[in-house]
C-alpha cells in the first residue's frame, strides 16, 4: 500500500486562528479533497489530507509521497516542506497557481511539478509513480471537462476545524481580464462549468443548510446561473457567492437569488477611482452607479462584502479616506481591503517588472498586505499604513455597531462577520510591523 499525504501549506496571515471563533470562520480549499477523490480506485493508495491553515499537526514524513498545492504566499512554506520531505526520502510533487507560473523554481525543490489544472494529469502521475517512472513535469492539455469529476473526499477533512457550512464550486474561471487577477489568467480566461444536476446532487448530499460557493464569478454565465438557482429553490438552503455588481441590473437574476436563499455576496468593487478601474481593465465597474446597484442587493435582503484594492497608479493618499467615506454612505455590510499585489504570471507583474517597480521578491510578502512594488503616488510604506488605517477605521466599534443596527436582515451574520474582520485587522497590523 502506497501512502500519500496531500498538504495545503500555511501562510503568515490566513493560518490557524487563535480561538474557536476564528478557526470555525474558515472554510476548506477544495483542491486537496478533489485530488484525493481523483485517486484511481484500482490503485493500492491510502491518501490523507493536512490543511496547515487550520491544523497544527506535525507532518508525517514516513509516507511515500507528499503532494503540495501552492499559491504565491505559501510557496516558500511549500519549498521548506519539500526540502524536509526529500531529506526523509519522500517523493515530492508540487502544483497550484504559483508552481504553474514558476515551474523551474518549483523543480529546484520538488521531484515533479504540475502545470495548470491537474484533474487529468494527477491520476496518470500516480500510475507512473507506482511504475517507478514519474515524469518531472505534467502539463494540463486539452479541454478540461468538469462533468466527470468524482465526489469530493470531504470525509478526509476535519470538519470541526471549519465553519458549519459547506464550501463547493459550480464553475471555474472568469472571462474578464482584470490586470491584477491571478485567477482569470491561471484559467486562461476560460469558463468551466459542472452540470447543474451534479451540483444539486452534491448539495443534497450535504446536511448543513449554509452553502459557500467558491466560484470566482458565480454569475459569469447568467443563463447557467439562473438554471442553477432555479434548481436550488426547493432545497431551502442559505448561500453566499462571489459575483459582479452588474447582476443587480438583471431583475430575474436578483429575484432568483432571493428565492433560492442567497443572503450575501462578495463583490470586487476594487476602487472608487474611475481611472484606476479603467487602467486595471475593470471599466465595467461604473463608480457613478455604485450606490444605486448596491441598494438593489439590500432591497432583496442580500448583504454585500465589498472588496477594495489600494495602490493603483492613480491612487493618491486621499484614496483611503475617499473609500471609507463611500463605505459609510453606501451602508456597506462589510468591506475588505487589499494592497495591490503583482502576482507572477499576471499582466500587472509583467508591467511593473518591465518598469523596474517591483522592489520585493520574497514570496511570503505576496499576501495582499505587504507592498512589494513602488506605487506612483506615494511610498510603499504610506500605502501599507493607509491600508491599515482604512481597516482600523472601518472596523472601529462605532462603525461596526452602526452596521449591525442598520442591517435590515441577517444581523447575527453581520455582527459575526464584522467581529471576524476586526480580529483579522489586528493580525494584519502585527504582520506588517513584525
């Protein structure tokens, strides 16, 4: 029997919570339970999962194979694990976004590197491994079909370490081409979808009532989304998802969201500066309509988590107070901030590298908190401090109390989420000042 350990490495920010509330507010990434499910049944393989984001257990280096999935902020941790594993004689395979964009770098630490999505290549690699003939690189090829995916191995997850809901995914990819977005460029601007019937079957197989869709853009294909939401209505679930502001213009979609149980959305508003949006290829966000469209979500009983990015070339130091004023006036339920980060493989990384403006290539700092480049209108330090100032002001006790009091629905959710973000803000300050 071959023993395989799949690991999600921790990073310096989104790692183990210090208390029960923080830990159970996290949801599992789906990569590892999917890879575990893709292990061919005819192979003598025992697979286990370790998510370092929530689990402090020591790594078992007595296994035969360790598989690691990486994004940029976890790359150095993944390489550290790989080095220790190889010192114990364990074979190491690495995949994920960062390894896909930096295969030569990853090969310096791993025996095998996966480029792109691994649904088709992972089973073949395991067969090669058992035949003692694994290749150094496995590259995604051909059209990926999500209709044949097996059920996730949720039984391998320590569910008590996560929130009491179900994380799932109906589609992958996004047709948009935002300059800074690593997800859309990783998937090649494709939109991949699972059959609606299979998504419904997965939902029916899970007992919790609350669902979190991890699709990059749930409504990227409006027709598909409407079909899925219509099928969800009889299930009486409550759910949240990432989407775009433009869906508020579609009255049918908004009605189906309400009727199928949607109570919250994450929307990448990104900026209150129109020229920043234009330069980032996100001009489909119209700042002049922000208030109107956000109100439509509220009118349908849907809370909004607005995500904002600081550090665009047109951002002056006034961007922090301007954004805070907007959040106050729009009665935003939640706000989340990020420092603009040029992830390898994105057009933003290529442009800033060409301009000589990338000042830090320590992958630990590619966490949307540290400024790893030179902004045009302020210093890197001023960008970080403004980011922290906005977070602190947004989650002051006074503003949190106002959001909870004015929430027409889901007040308990609003309170819990605001307290969670308050705690995250304290952790972010520690990260930048350590």
